[in-house]
C-alpha cells in the first residue's frame, strides 16, 4: 500500500519496520518467556498476600516517632510488645458474669498457651483470676465491667517471637470459637489491634477473590460482545493472569526486603491490572480487527494495529504510570507502598499488552476467526468498513450537534450548570480519621469490639501513653511528682477526659500521689514502695509496687502516664492530639520532657504529613503529565483543555461522593450509610492518581484518532466527527468494563475500599459518558486550529471527490508532513475551486460529498469499482 507521489511505505517508518522484523523473529521466544514467568510466579502469590500489614509508619522526624524511639530507649524490649484481649460476656443483656467462669476460662487459656508452645510469644496474661492469684485483690475488679456484664483478659504479645504472633492469634481465634460452644450462657471473643489486622488481611483476600470471580467475568462478557469473538477474549484473560502472577512474584521480595506493603495495596493493584489489561487489550484488538477486516495478511494487521494502538497504549500507560509514581513522593511508607504496588502492576500490564498480545496474534492466526456469542439480531460475518457505514453510525450522527458552534457552546454551558449541585455539595466535604472505616464489616474482631463498647469505655483499652522523662534526675523526687501532677490536672480539664481514667505512679485515678511528704506514716510513693512498712505490706502497697514496675523504667529516669479517653480514640484522633501536644510542650523544660506515644498519634501525624504533601504531589504530577502530553501531541493547547476537562470530572466525582458519604443525601437508600460521616482520609489521596490517569486514558485515545484523521487532511470538524465515530463504541465499552472492574471494589468489606470503588467507578462513568463523549468533542471543535499550535498540519480538506478521496483517506498520517502535504496538493491540483471546511448546516454543501470511489474503499482495499455506495462518499447531512 503506497501513497500518491511518494515511494515510502504508507504509515510505517523505517525504524518501526526494523523493530517489527526483530519482534516477529522473536515471537515464539516472547510467548515462552511469559509462560515460564507465569509458572515460576504462581508459588509466590500467596506468600505475598500472607505478609501484608496495616502499619501507619511515619518518618522518624515525626513527633509520634520521636516519642516511640524515646519510649524504646527508656524501656527497652518491654516496649516492643502489643496487647490483645479475650472478652467474656453474658448472653443475657441483664446478666452478670460469673467469677467462676472467668477463672475457669483464664486457666484454660493459660493451659492452651503452655500446650501450644506459645510461652515465648505471650509475655504475660492479666485478668481477674491472675490478679487474685498474685494477691492483688485491689486490682482484680478493674478487669470486670462496671455493670458486671463482662470481663476481659489481657494478653501481652511479643514481636518477632517464635512461634509468630500471627500463628498464635489465628490459633487462639479458632480455640475461642471452640470454647464458646461449651456453654450457652456466655460468649468468648478475641479482639485487639493485631487480630483486627489479621481479619483485614483475610477479608482483603476474600475481596480479591470476589473481584476475580464476579467483576472479571462481567467485564469479559462485555468485552466479548464488543469483539464478537470468543477466541479474541482469551487474550485479555491471559494478560490478566500473567500480569497478576508476575506482579505478585516481583512484589514478594520487594515487600520482604524493601518496603512493607499494606493490606489495601493488592485490591487496588488487582483492580488496576484487570481494568487496564482489558482496556488496553480492547484498544489493540479492535484496531487489529479493523486492519484484519480490510484485507492483507495477519502479519500486516498485527503490524499496523501495534503501530497505532500500541502507541496509544504506551502513551496512556506512561501517563498513568507517572501518576502512581507520584505517590512515592509522600514521606509515608504506607502510601509509597500502595504507589509501588500499583505502579508495578501497571508496568507489567503495559509490557504484557505490547509484547505477549501481538506475539500470540502472530503465532495464532485463528484469532481472526469471528466467534459465536448470543445476540438478539442475526450475527453476520465481518466485512470491510466503508464510509457509508461510518457516516450512518450513531456516534457519527450524534456529532452533528457536537460540532455545530451554537450547539457546542450550549452543551458546554449545560455541563457546567448541571455541575452546580455537586459544587454545592462540596461545601459539606469532610475528611474523617475514623479507623472503623478500615476494619472489615461483619468480621469477628469488629463484632467483639462493638460488644465491648456496650460495657466498657472504648478509650479504656486503647489509652494514649504520655512518656514522662526526667532529663537531669530521676522520677523518684517530689519535684517530678508535683510537676507531673500539675500536668495531669490540666489533661483532666480536656473535654472527653476523666480524672479516674488517668493512671500513673504520680496520679492514681484522680488521686494525686507525692514521693515523700516528710512523714513515713502518711500515704506516699516512698512508703508504698517500702515493703517493711505497714502500708507497704498491704494489698495497696503490693498493687502500687506492681504499678511502679510496669510504669517506671529500671534506672528510674522515665515513667509512663496512661490517658484513656471517654470517647472512641479511633474517631476524634486529630482533635485530641492537637490539643494535648501543645500542653506537653508547655510543661517540658530543661529538667523534664513529655512525649505523646500512641498508634493514634502516629496516625494523626500520617494525616498531617499527607495533607501537607498532597498539594505538591498534585501539582508535580499534573505538571509532569501535561508536559508529557504536550511533547507527545506537540500541542500547547492540549494542556489547557485537559485541565478544564479533568477539573470537571474531579468536581463531579468528589461532589457526588460528598453527597453520599458526608452530606447524607442518600442515607435513605441504605441504613449502613448512617454510620459513615465523611470520606476516610486515604480515599481521596489514593484515588486522585487513578482518576487523573483514567481521565487522560480516554482523552489520549480519542484525541489520537482525531489527530490521525486531521493528519490525513480532514478539516477540524470532520476529524472530530470521524474520531468520535471510530472511538465512541470502544470508549463506551472500555468505560463499562472499567466501571465493572472498579465497581467490584464496592462489594468490599471495608468502607475505605467501598469509597475508593465508588470514586473510581463514578469517575469512569462521568468521564466515559459525559466528558470524553460530549464535552471533549465540543471543546476540540470550538478550539479549532488552537488544538494543534504550534504544530503544522496539512491544509484542511472537506470536499472529497472520486479516487482522490480514497487516496486521502488511505493516507494514515504517519509518513511525515511532506507526504501529507503532497497528497493534499495532488487533490488540490485536480479541482478548479479550492477546498473548504464542510458545514452540514449548509444544505448546499452536502451535495459536494456525494461521489463514489472507483477503485479503492476507505481503507485502501480494492473493490472492483464498487467501493462506496452510489448515494455518497461522505453523506453527513443526517
């Protein structure tokens, strides 16, 4: 196939020719490579999924990490532990827990630890029974709820012990269910941070399975109806399997030695792999079908489909990859890990789509055979595409209004007007730090924690630690006691804090202690610590000595103050942390230092750092992406247009999400929404990148085809119309597939995953059916020549006659400006009147397009003089 007045092969540069010859020669090796890679990767999939974590690790410079390191420095290995609990509770809401049952269950627990070989894993077990057995009867009642309805048993666990903490908790969870069946009066449940993390990990795997078994088949079904070939649908399946396995295998050593991957990384990674594998396969396979249906060999069809669609995949994938790499800029390992896992999945998706797919198409020509699928109308054999088919299609006819000036202006204005309710909703936009949105709904650990809150203050079992350090002396002094008690009184004045929920060696549940007030017979710390005095020999003295051993370090240079909140500490994290930290800084001086150490404080620092860096990540990512687009398309205006369209998408998406999750507009639809009072802070951070990437994905695909037709010499208007016609169905189907893939996240077990699925799925729907299908064509048409500046394109031609029309249509614009201008000049010279941009609103102009080609159809295939219907070459009056 050659263009007029040129000897160069049309659309295929010499560099691409050489590359494709090498690729063709290596096609079998490429398939074997990916087959071996897949088989070698399968064993690592579950290993990767079983080592996920839910740890909000912040930089060492963050206040919470400074406090954590100081705590470990002062208390050594004793601070490298965690605590989970056993909840013993009556079935009857008005019942009272039996002390005998509590004792028997605790003894059974101790025996289980002994028989299971978990002595190294479990540091200590504390409860009503153990306190009574140790002669600390005064402390035993604190393990019974005030209403007497339940009791807790505290299990202190050591990190990095053998057997592992995970093995112990899984075994304990199974054993507690067995114990629970022994009686009908009491419930036995396990709860705590560590068991909750295990539940999150387990439910994460279930969510992944749900995505694979539900979302993937639905997406493939939609793809099959688009491709109309069962055999072609096999390729996306192969791509998804290869990408998923290889990515998990690569991420296994990364998560083991480089960066700890969060439990939320794999769902995002797999959804992205499914969505983009099918999306890119659709781009490549539809172009392959278009080329294959117009004659030529299978090799030529693969060659040209990869030249055009491959370039789109590479550009789109590169842009989306840049958005996820932008997450690595965050100083938080948690977010960086999600960015790394998503970027890895996307990278292998691009590589597989551009290597394995064309290699299989070259090896197996049978993929060209149309498949059989259910359809309402009679399925027919594929036939070459001609201009009549293009101009009669729904998408081409719809562009009649999109490319009419007043209609285009009206549509753009209407789009902005429709957006006003969403902008109005954004005023209620609220970011929450409620950790309950991280925990899987319906899990045993969450149910146990909900049961616990009915009898106990939520903050009592998850207190904040205030580390009190005597920098120039020791804590056993009157000055330290007096200074720390003054701090305790001010903490007591904070809303949501009660004096009886502050516990330290200086402040016992509202009672101020003194080190030595000068009289050994009075109640003071020195007297209680002296076992030779009457008070020291009492139960109170024994209890205080136990408290001293737990809350004061060995060299008596530091002490811990436990502060339990009356409210759920997982909900109002930021407000409390921002209130107590200035207080601790005010009381710190040259002699004493006070630090706030807690996992909640670490999370508050995570949020602060994230929101601090988020604007810079948005700005940096946007600049990189826009520069990349300007370089690829050689257009400056494209940056301004993309900013406008993406802003519209983001406003729609986050406005609607605010209406659903913050403003409560749709609480009537589901009672579960009553428990949600805002978007979890991680949702917008993690979804911004993919919303940006997906918006650009379809924009690149549409604009690439518009540029392609404009390069052939079509006017701006016809280029837009043919571009929409050629991409409309593909973008629609790709959007449906994306919405299904990301919508699968909405069936997740945690509100964070549900919100992310909602944001991504709704963004795809808006971008597919509103922005790319309606607004973008209008804006491109109204911009006119500004779309291409400073790029020079051939003279715009709309009057096409006879064989000259076919010659212009065949030129795909890949030979350089010289060949395109030559083709246009040849056409120009054959006419007495100059070409002009066609305006279908002018009835007189329609007739000039009603001429048939004699020898060649629109794709350059010989038709024996019957290439076009006699009623018109480009009849776009309708």
